[in-house]
């Protein structure tokens, strides 16, 4: 893995929720999970009208972790 790719992967997993989502998706395997199932499994509301990071902001960050 090139340095730039490694930086992007580590940056993508730099929060507890992002790491939990990644682990859950790895356990699910190639068939994956839909966003609602991920949110339910992690007991996270899909969207919240606050300034704190939410599940809906988390999923785009996981993309750099895919091969």
C-alpha cells in the first residue's frame, strides 16, 4: 500500500463510530449491510439535527477503506 493510500485509510477510521462501522461491515462479508441495518446494529440514529457527527456523516468516510 502506498503512503497516500495508507494515510487515507487511517484517516477514515479515526473515530470510534467509523471503526465500529468498518468492523461490522467486515463481519458482514461481501454481501454487506444496508445503512439502516448498520445504524440499528450500532444503536445509532441514522440522522440527528445537531452539530455532533452522526451516522449519516460517517458512511462516506468508510469508502477509502475499500480495496
